[in-house]
C-alpha cells in the first residue's frame, strides 16, 4: 500500500504556475502571439482548477469512512510538479500532535484512495482506542457529531469511553461474533446501570460472574469502583452536551421543579426542562441537588437559579411549572431578581395534578372524624350529637391516628384546613360513618393474615370474584379513598357476608342499604378526579391547552351533582366546598399569561373556544392582546430562511382535501372553488386568527411544525408555549425512581 505523504504543504500558487509552464517574466512578452499563448494557457489552468474542484466534490460524496471525521470537511487542492492533483487534509484536533497539521494525498498514484496516513495521523492525535471506536460508527456524519463533542484535553481512556457510550444502543440491536473490547464492556456496563437503574454492586455478584465467565474465564468484568468512575466521566460529558444543545436551541425553554424530603430527611430539589424538537415535546432532567436548609421561597429560588445559570440558559426561561405550595409562591416572586428575563407570576404554570389533588382532598376532608361543636342552641340536639360523635370515636378506635395527624400537618403547610369555624356540619356524619366502617374493615382484614384474610379470600372465590385484598385508605393520598370506595362497591356482597358473620367479629362495621347508597355516591363524585389524575399523568404529558377545558368540565360536573336531587345533603355540602376550592385556583390562572396564550395558539381553539363558552368579550380581547404583545416583543424579528410565502394555509387544506377525497371529478375539489384565501400582507397573528379553526387537530405541535414556512415567527412562539408542561409529574417520577435505586436516601 502506497501511503499518503505527510508534510508541510507547498505554496499553492507556485505549484500551479510551475506545473503549467507559466513561470515566465511578463516583460519578455513582446508580441501579440506570446500574449495570446499565455492567455490560452491561463484559461486552461482555470479550466483544470474547475475540473479539480468538481472532482473533489464528487469524491467527497464517496468518503464514508469514519477516518475522515478526524479532518476538516473540505481539503485544499494543490498540484505536483508533474501536474498531478493533490488533496491536502487538515487535522481538526485543536492541539495537533503530528509533525504538521496537514496530510497530502496524490491522486496521480495507483492507490489514490488510501487512508493509511490519515489513520496514522488520527491515532497520533486522538489515540488508537478512539479511532477504533469511531470506526464502528454508522457513517462519517455520526462519527463527526460525536467527535465534535469530545474534549481532546481528556485522557485517551476518557475520550474512548465517551465515544463507546455514544455509539452503543443506537439503531437496531445487533450482536457481534467478535468478543467486545474492554472499553466496550465498560461502556456497556455504564449504559446498563444508568438506563436500567441497577446498583453498581451488581458487578460484584457471584451469580453474575458465573453467567459471564462460564466458558470464558478470561472475560473482563469491571469492578463497581470502575463503573462508578466511568459513570461520573460519562455524566460530565452528557451534562456538557445537554448544556450545549439547550444553549443552541432556537426557541425558549420551559422548566418544571419540585422539592422532596426523603425518609432519611434529605431535602432535595429537582428541575426538568421541556422543549419542542421537530414537532414533538421533549423533556429531560436537568439536575437534582440537595438543599440542606429550610425550603423558604428565597432558598428555593437561589437553588433553582443556580441550576439554570450552570447550564447557561438563564435568558431562555419562558415558564416554570410547580405545585401550589406557599414556598413556591414566594420562590416565583423572588426569581425575577435572579433571572432578569423571567417575568414572575405571569409566566408561572400551576401543576394541574396538584390542583386536582387539592380539590379532591377538600371534598374528602369534610368526611373526616368531626370535632365537637363549642355551643349549640338546642340542648337535646347537643346531647344527640355528643352521642353520635362518641359512637364514631369508639367505632374508629385507634385506626390511622398518626396518618391523620400527618395529613393535618400537610394541610396546614399548603394553606388548607377545616372550614371557617373549624367544625364540620352534622349532616356529614353519615358519610363519616361509612368511611370509618370501611377503613376499619380494611384494616382488620389486612392485619389478620391467619384468620380474616384467608376467610376473605375464600368468600371471594365462592362469589366468583378475583381474590384481591381491599385497598387501605391512606389519609395523605386522596385517591386511596376513591380506590377503597370503588373496591367496596364492587365487592359489596363479600363485605356484607364477612361483616354479617359473628365469627368475624366485624358486625359493628356492617353497612345498611342507606350507607351503601352513600358509598356509591361518594365513589361517583370522586371518579372524575380519578380520571383526570390518570389522564394528566400519562407518559405523553398533556399540554397546557387542556387545563382550562378540563377545569371547565369539572366545574360543570360538580354543579350538576350539587343541583341533582339524586345525591344526599351530605354530598351536596362536601361538593360545595370542593367547587369553591376549584374556583379559587381557577381564578389564579388569570394571573398567568401562559394559559391564555397557549389556548389562542392551539389551532382547534384560537378565540372560538372562549366565545363558545360565553367568556366576557373583554377577557377575550385581553387574551388576543397578550398574544400580539409577546409576539411583537420576542418573535416578530424572526425571518424565514426560505423565499417569501408562496402558498397559504387554505391552499394546504385544499391540497389535503384533494388528496384524501374519494371523488374522481377534479372539479369537486378545485382550489378555486374553496373559501377565499387570507390576506398575506397582514401580520402573522392576524392571518392566523382569520383562518378557520381545525376542529379535529389533536397534535398542535406537529401542526405548527408543518407550517413553519407560513408562520416563521408565530410558529416558533406556538411551539414554545405549547410545549409548557401542565404538571410537574415528571419531577415526582424522578424522585420515585431515585428512591428505588438509592434506598438509603
């Protein structure tokens, strides 16, 4: 194999002149014939250069080997004394370690496609392991992207480990017949441990060693210390890459945050980032830090601002999603002093799952064991009420008192509590009795594993029901109350039978027909909150535009329940409290611009939704003004990369209709017969609002992504606002997953 030459390149202009025989003193040109000859030669040289450049462009399309990723994209062209074309490749390493930064390839030789010297030079600058690892990339483009993110100052082992980690797991899984190298094994363990949330100590497990080393005792397995160090190295690389991607993102970023105290009293704060990428919403974890001080608004704001500033995105924050805790209220008020581009409450999004939680709890807490009234006008009623309360107290026994106290502390921290006087209406006592009985039965069955639990299962089997244990009502989790009620109604026949038997000693907790009816009513009114929680907690996080319609629907359902004669007075009283809680948080959405702007920018809603639901015209005008103001301030300057508008949205809709129509007559779908097109001379907001709503559009981000050429500025604004998460559920899931992985927290 004839290798390329590695040397300092000669002067290009000199080479060109000598190879063409044009090293002539112009003063010796005395007649016109000499001038014509030189001119003709110059034209020939120019043509040769054009051919050489065309040949270079043709060859570049064939350079798919990953070795080319270590050199700059386009080599320069020189010529040898014999007139041969030479391609000069320049090393892209910031600190080249070769004799020269250039490697020359002579196209006049028999092996003009040799990459021998290119590889030698790359190994010298980057290391053998990095070059070999890059050789497994699918294409030179993939290898170039990975190399662009590597720091040459790192050690060879660090760079090769990062390269392996980037390469593993992309595309279809294929198993090689070639034994993996040590670096591939280490990178594989890093990905496995990180993605599957495995403990590092698993690498020391004897059973794992038996499976891996049987038949190949020399097989390398890294120690847990090596895996720990490797994960730290890869984490730093990923951190730098994420920061670079977020900084280069051409839109704004939406963040979500939450705080959590572990069972071992470790106070942690996590932040996630959400953005639009190619028409889809993408979210990822930014950081988790320990805030070992009181979670005041100022402390949370400082911790949040530090994470954002470390990633270099302090000027790109559009919205922050967090729950309704009072500490978060103060954090939002403090952040504008730390993040100058963040506008505070007007850019805050309240976690909708937390709002659902608060409304449901405000209903359920009405049925907690009531306190005794301080005074009453009728002594006979007082005496009757005292007897009822004493009966309830004795019925409940010592069940869940610790949880009840914890529940009350959480309520006080979140600004909740009892009603105005601190007392519960006597009309709620029947519902209190139902919940108390069901709680007691569930508690008794679960804690009698040798008597009641086997008997419960045998009754379930006799009745042809699945042998499930009755869920326990946990006072700090409202959805457990719904689960217990729904289960009890479905297993009514089993509960009636087990509480009716004297041997079970549960006769005091038997429900009569009136109480079963009340249990069904409680289940019905809580079902809408259960459905809303499950819907908004899906992996594909619902966007912000779903919040207002969902709150409108819940409000209508609660009003319908209150007005219905089907439900008892106890249900009516509790629902009235829940409706007040919902309206209180509904009104707080008026302080934030994010909800209204997102609704207007949804092609299904625009301004039509507010008019259909009879919102005040003044409020609708305010929503439109918010959209225009933010568009003019942040997005109007964005210009199109392509030519000015050539088609408009109505033309796109007409083309879609033509394509999907079953009619064979072209005049049935002729665009000229469609509705008049919008005026393309007006601003993007006006043009967008003039078009019809798209009633069946369920993916607004994709809709805007496909119309970037129509609305270059407004589409960017819509993609930013429509990628705002409606909840901070992703952050809470991170805490749950981390707790399972790091049980000592």
